[in-house]
């Protein structure tokens, strides 16, 4: 079995057990869904689903093929991600959140370590290419001559212009390793703690009531993580309540000038 340790494993009954050619490439999708969990419901399957807050589920053992990318199904890892709703302009303007980008980078790092998929950008959808790229590479009109078809829906923008532009930055994040916090100064760590307090209810003072329990418990969890070596961005996001994680991590990325911002 090949199960990513950062995911909640929810094996699907769809798709069968066709051995996958490993060590080749990974393809990044957007699901056109706002759901935090998106198990496959028909013969279209995907290996992973990454939510905006960094939460991850795995549905297909990576030893097996998932049916998400047509001609690339024999070898590609597929990562579906939350988002992609709205107009074409909205889809193209939407980024992966820092928490989602950190989780994708961690999956890339794991796939590199466990099966040798290079931490490199796919230039196109031609057979034999190795690395990571957006689904759009195999969709007309972006598909190059001689490139494999990765979708039968011409013009499908998956995953959108802004996300496509993030791929190289996410790969660089994967190359940096797990020590997300190692390069943070004490001032930057204090900044993170302050962001937790700013975004949590009850920020006006302890007289605000139960909201302060969330401030104290969340800040304590974040402080504990910051004291540990090798803490990932996804670990930090997981310590922050779901309804606030995207706000906090987005703002933190801006303040730190993160490549995932």
C-alpha cells in the first residue's frame, strides 16, 4: 500500500485496482466544489483531495491508477483541490490558499521520497515527461502538438490562471523541506501568534466571554507547535479553527512575503 501519512484515508470502491506506473508525474486539478471533503461518486476517481484549510483526504492507494486525467491515468498522481466556483474571471483569479499550497507541497515531497516523482515543473503533457503540472496542460487549447489529452472537455480552465502561476512556487516550497518555521525570526513567530488573536472572537478583552477560550487554546496549540522543529505550514493551519484558518494563513503569507501567497 502507498498511503500519504498526512491524509485521512477513505478508500473508494470505484476505479478498480489497475497498477500505476510510478515515479513519473503528478497533475493538479480544481474540483469546482466548495466542499471540504469530496469522495468520488462514479468511475471518475482521484488520489487526493486538498481543502482550502490544508485538510487532505486520500481515496485511491497511489499503487493504483485513478481515473482523472484520460491519457495520463496510467502513471499520473491526481490531486483535486477545493475551489473553482463562479465565473471564468473568478476561477482564473482564485489562488490556492497558503494552507492548501503547503499541503500540496507536502504531497509532492512525499511522492518524491517514496516513488521518485521529480520536484520539477512539467512543460507540457507529452508522454514521458516527469514532474508536476496543472491539468490544463492536457486540455485544448493549451495542449501542445503531440501532447496527451488529459480532459475531453475542450476549454476547461482547470485549475485557473492564478493557480497555474503558483505551481513553480509550490514546487520550490516542496524543495525547501518540512522546516517551514525554521527560517522564521522571533518577530515573525510573534506575528503569527498575534494573527491568531486578531482573528479569533473575543479579541477586545477577556470580558468578551467564551471567545477567549478559543484564543487561549488556539494560541497555546500554535505556541507549542512553534517550539518544535520541522513544523509544516499545514501543521500550523490544522491548529487554527477551520473557520479562521484560511484568513490567518492568508494574512501570515502576506506578512512573510510567502511564495505561496
